[in-house]
C-alpha cells in the first residue's frame, strides 16, 4: 500500500493493546528495533523483551510490566518509521492514556531512557494506588456521555465514586471507580437502555479519584524528568487540544491519572484540522478501530509488526 504522509497523525496505544509476542518479529527484522529492546532491558535491569515475547501472560498483564512493554514497542516501531521514512512530518501525535508518554517521546519532548523510567514509575504508582483504594472499570455501549455522567452522579456516594474514565468513541465509554458504585451504575445503565454494560478484567480504577494517592509521587517523577518543548504538537488527553511547551506537557501528565481521556474529542479536533490519515504505532489496532467509528472517511494503518512495514511503501 502506498501512503501519502500529508495530513497524518500518529497514534500510540495504551493498556489493553498488549499481547504475548508483541514486538518480536519487528526486532528480528529491523536492527533499530532490536537495539531499542536491548536498550530497554539495560535501563530497567531485567529482560523486558523476553517477557514481552514469551510471557507468561499474567506477568505481562501486570500494569507494572504492561506500561513499559507498550511504551518500548511503540518507540521501537516509531524508530523503524524514522529510519524508513525520514521525510515524514506528521501534523500531530496523540496517545491514549499511557500512550501519551509514547507520543511525547516521538514528538521529541522526552528522551527514551527517561521516558521508560517514568513509565515504569507510573506503573508502580498506579498499582500501589489500586492496592490502597481497590476499584475497577466497566465498559458501556450505547449510551452518550451526558446520560452516563448523570448515571454516575446517581450511583456515587461520598466514599464510593464512579466517573467517566474514557470517552473512546460515540457509544463506547469506560467508567471507573469503586466497585459498589460500579455495580450500581451498571444496573442504572442497563435500565437506561445500554446495549452492553460489563465489568472489565482490571484491578485498578484508572482515570478516577481512586488514583489520587499516586499523584504526588508521580508529579515528583514528572517534574524531575528532562522534558523539552515538543517538535510536534501532542494532543492532550485532558483538553483534547494541542500542547507542546514543557510546562503544558508536565501539567497534562500530572493531571492525567485522575482525569478523563477525551479520545473522541481528540480525534474530532484532528479531523477538523484536516487530518485524514491515522497511523497506530505499536501494539494492536484498538485506536484505529476507534477512529473508524468516529469517522469512516479516513485512512487508518497499524505499524507494529514486520508485516505491517513490508506492506507499506511510498
């Protein structure tokens, strides 16, 4: 397939896109990818690549490992893109939750080594927050955001909060919060006509107030990381607007743990600016599937495997 890189945005996946074997064929085919995995192993002090390529799955799915695995795979794939298509000048970069750190690295705002350490710390702190304030997440299909915000307000109590966590695409929303509040909102959603309302197999309440215990330590890690102004605008999860200056990048990450991921609005903003092509860089095809539901009149490609790159030409 021939790709016109004009009016292109780069998308970087978050948790849920991981799978055993991720990145293995990319490392076998491209030296720059292989050296990226080797660099990651050295930085972290253990064989992350082996865990990614061979499992076990339950260890890979531990947020402590999932987050660095997705980050490393995305940056390895992005480095292959840079090597193969040095003239690529995308309009924007955007990442879903964790993927925002990958986007910032691709945009030149965060060096790989520092980014990987920050991602690992993010995973540690989110896991700890989940142990201190156990919660969960639920997927709701077929109800709009205003309806779900109202239902969350009805289901919440002073010590049992549930909120909209991810606005993924019209009709697909993820809620996050305390388990009792989630159970209540699921019943309300079904009564309101949701096509589907189910708990997800996660042990933390990401993008909700239950992550508040992680904010202070994560802010310290973000503030200590060597950020620079981004060469490429990054679409904020928090505001769905482009950011590029160091203070804005840091502020966005510092707020992200407890705030909603405004993915629908982020894609709609880029579409309004003339973006027609979306490249999902790294594991899976979750984000391009969401883009298709937001606008079918787009070109959508995944670039995470050797085969993906072999099918791509200029």
